[in-house]
C-alpha cells in the first residue's frame, strides 16, 4: 500500500516551461508516490521555444504539447492559473484567480519577460520570429536593404539566436544574389565566448565564411533610426535595418527576493531561494546569468533531487554544476557546442559538426528529452498506421 495523500510531500511547481516541466517529470522518476505534485501554469501548452529560430529553416512551427498530457504522464495535477504572491511564512501561494495553495516545497519556474532595449531597432519577438524574418528577407529581396546590424544588449540574454539569424540572413541573401553587409554588435569578448575559446574560434570562422562581421566587447545604443553608437569608442555605424535581441527581466514576485532590481531570484548552489525555507527556483527566473534550456533543465534536476531527499528518498542532493549545451543553426552544417561553465569562458569546450538534429532534440534535458523522444516516436508510428 502506498502513502496516503496526507503522508506525501506536497510540491507546488509554478511554471509550464522547460524548468517547470523538467521538475515535474524528474520528481515523478525520483520520488514517485512520495510526492504529490501540482503544476501551476497560465498556459495550456508546453512550447518548444528553442525550435522557433529553426522555423524559417524547416517551415515547421515549434512543437506544442498540452500541459495536461505532460502532467498526466508525471502523475501531477495541473492548475490553469498564475502565481501572484508567495507567503513563505505560511507556506502559501496566492494566484491570479484568487486561489490560496498550500505547499511543503515550492518550485518557482516562472521564466522571464522580454522588453525592447533599443528604441530605433526591430526587437526580436520569439512568438513572431518567422513573420519578422520573412518581412526582413522580403525587404532584402526588393533591394531596399543593403546593410543590417544585429545587436545584443549589454545586459546579455542568451545570444545564440542573434548569430543564427545573422547566418540565415547571409545565406538567404546569397541565394537571392544580393550583396549584403551584415554586422553583429555584442558585449561578448568573442562570439559565443561563454562556450570557450575553441568554440568562439569556430563560430568566428563560420561568420567570416558567410561574410558576417562581428564587433565584440561593444555596448550599443541607437540614437536615431539606422544609427548605432558603439562604446567604447565612440564609433557610429550606419545601417538600413537594425535588429536586436530583447532585454530580459525576472518575474519580481511579491514575497520573493530579487537581485539587481530586475526581478531575478537569488539561489544557493542547490537552487534553494536565499532567505526562504522550502522554496526553490529554476530556469530563466533565477539570477544565474545564462538563460538557456539546458541550464534550466539542470537547475530543475538539482531542485528535484533536493525535494526527493526531503521526501525521504534515499538520494543525495547535489549542487548545480552548469554545462551549457546547444546547436548553432543557420550555416550549411549545424554546429553542436558544449562547455562546463566555471567562469567567463567555458571549460572542457566542444564544438563539432552536428551530423543530425531535429527540433525535438534542441532541448538538452534528461527527463523532458526522453519524454519528447517518446512523443516523437509515437507520432511517427501513428503516421505509419502502426499501433
């Protein structure tokens, strides 16, 4: 006979992105019936966000899976609602719909909000990326655009998409027979330098091969349409179009500490929220500076191990040891990159040609990755008429 509901550790996971879903799936595998998991999320679907940048290449929208299906697989209850306030002293959360939910352990996997950083630039909106990219290419094809600047804000988000878009733009322009000057302006000391020097050199080679210039260690401003001021300098660049990544902000939840005045949640090496008992955080909402699906999944797995140990599972909680893993699209051959994050640059870097990839494999996550692979296999069997 399994434990009764009153004997299970009540775990409330707030957020339906990579961090929230990976936490729920990991707890199901690690703790089973020792936990009663509730997944609290305002959205109905899990959306594979990293695949959005691949849509212009594949013509396929990102994978969407109903959160109800994932919750069912994880043995969790799904509540379609949004966290609005945490009362850690009472171990209660308040929701937008007026619910008061108790917990024994709370996981904040709330993600970020994106805001334009540059007034005179087209800010990438991941929900409209295919539409924005198509419009940009139409302007290139019409001959009205000869110089494009791609900007990374000084408070750096995950920079990989800007290089993918620059490479895709360069390739499409070449296919159209258009001469195009493309420049990336970034505060990084090398393109994707967080992956290590070896990877930065490989990325720099790909950019040069496709005629993409890169201005590094640069902080940009857009004083007027088509003008980019680069600091230190000063240096003024002129473009026909300026495309920029957004600036990211944390959730800034009442009752939860935040850092830097930007709403990000401070966590300790076990991803426990500093200053709060039995509250954890994972994913982009944390103050860890790299915002990436693999990092979110690793934080979620760290949290799940700590909660499983709290629930009585004979498992050792472990510290978060980040390994960033990603695929750079846009060139003729995708580049698979990974590195252990130990400082300004990654250690033990890898940069190899990705012999195969699919949108389902673009998230490096132990439990979610296995779930997505099973879902992909099931869809393939159905398409072949197999049971």
